[in-house]
C-alpha cells in the first residue's frame, strides 16, 4: 500500500472543489490503492487497477452485498445496472436490441433535426444562451423519451424526475445523516411518481402497442418463463416482471439522459476554454467523435463507480475482504499519466483517448454508450458549425460530485447561423 500523504476522500464532497476536483483526484490516485473503514472500503484510482476491477467477475454490482450496506433499508426492485449474472445478462439482453449499431445509426437524422431546432431557438436570444437548458438538457431527454414512447407533452416531467433520481447515484460520504435522509426522501418520491406514471403508460401500451421500446419490453414481460432477481428461471428466460420493467425504464431515463447532458456540456465547456481545438472542429466536423472521447477522458460525466468484492480480491497489493466495497475514481483514471501523456491537457487529436473508462468496462460496459457518443458528436458538430464568436459568459456547476457537469453554461455569441 502506498505511504504517500493524501487528502481525505471526503474532501471531494466540498462544494468549493466542484469547478476543479482534479488536483485532489490526482493526489488520491497517487496514493491509491488504499483502504479505509478497517479495510472494508478500498479506493482505486489508477487506470490499471480500475480496469482490472471492472473486468473481474468477482466484483459484484449488487451493492446490498456490501459489508457497509445499511441494514433494514427498504430497497426497490433493482435495475440491471445493480445486478450480477444471470439476472443482469437476462435483463440487459432484453434491452440491448434497442441499442444495436443499426438502431443507433438510424437515429442520427432525428438527433441532428432536434439539435438544429434547439440551436435555432437559442440563436434568437440577445447575444448569449444557456447551453445546458437550451441544448444539452432537452436533446437527450427528447431522444430517450421518444425511444421509450413517452408522449411529447410529458418530456418536461421526465426531465424533472431525471434530475431528482440522479441524486441517488451520489456517493454518501460527506453527507450528514439528515442530508442522507433528505436525499433518500427526494429519491423515494421521484421513484414513486415515476412508477405510477409508467404503470399507467404500460397499461395504455398493453391496450394499444406502438413501435417503441416500451411496447417491446412489455412483449418481453408477457412472454416466456418468469424471471427475476433471486428466481429459479434459467438464464435464457425472456420474461420481465412489471417491477423489473419499471426499474429498467428508470435506469434508461437517468443513464440515457443525465450523463449525456454532462457529456455535451463538459465538451462544449472544454472547447470554449481551448479555442484552437474548437476552431479545428469547426474546420473539420469529422473530429467530433475524437472531441467526445477526449472529453470522456478529460472531464468524465460519471466520476466514480463501485463494486463489492467477492472471493478474496486484490486491488494492486491491497486485499479486499469478501463484501468489501471498492470505489473506483474513474475521473482520476482518465488522467493517469501512466496511460495518457500530458493528461491534464485537453487535446482532441490525442491518439489514445478512447482508452478511458468513462463508460466502465467488462460486463457492465455502458449499454447506451453508442447513443451518448452519437448525441454528443452531433451536438458538437452543430455547435461548432453554427455558433459564431462563441465565448464563455457564465458557469455554475450542479451540486453533484459523481454526475459531473455544469448546471448553467452561458455562451456568448455573435450569431447562430441558419441551418
């Protein structure tokens, strides 16, 4: 274990660090891996360690297995993000067809149409607009809502639920007991409202199926032998319970929306702070995909994730007991100098940026990664092509140390060119 003096992990919860947590993350990476709470909590922040844990079949995603999990806490039906095989395999397979390469590629015209529409509306402002509320937020919520088959007039409700549910992914360190209770209460209400809404929508789709993902999942619910966490159904089962269906919709909403908001916002912010990179993108729109990968490495929208150790795992030279929690600081791994040269520089011409771990790795590699990449690339292309004289005019970060991104990003401009 490293003996390098390090900051406390709880320092990451300091609101003053929101604009730039990376010096603290670097110090934590240099000192990692290290254990806390009598060895039951291990922090990994080096790229090699995080990559190894994410790919290790002994690393469980079922947080309730942790020695540090709160006892007697009522938990709802988990999404497949929080399950291990075979249940994870079964549920992920049912959803994966909606995120195939063919399906995602077919969405590009619609993503470009919405991006064009949103930027045109933003261009009517008097010299500046908030990129978050006028582009980065509405674009992915409209796409994921249309995929699920949510009526257009309900999209604002979805955005509100997404923002509240995103706080459930916030790590608990740095929170007082009262703050933790308040957060749990807000999350519980949002989940209840979401579940009630979707039970009604599911009933409507059963009566009149449509060409959308929700109707497809309902068909999976109605067919084949019953599955479910802890059940005895075979791994090949293709049936969902209604609670699993709702949990899957919650996951798709939050994972398919909130993280993409951060990705688009973080990318535009980095480009505004590096005008030569933005000019290069404007001159060559094909660089958009590289700009997305560099953003994922440089300023990841998901800063950390956790796994529960099973069967005597090692993180580096640190032993993790069965049930011990491993926290991986993905944002620190993205700037690991052992993998990325000049890691604190933003460079869209970097050759190995795609080696980041922003979408995790192994069996839980982000199912929606192709959609997020496409949405962000199209948004960046349209922004670079149409917004002339862009400059950073204002910035405020949302108070979430895990799902990182601006709450407001004001962009000054001379003109938004016609589509």
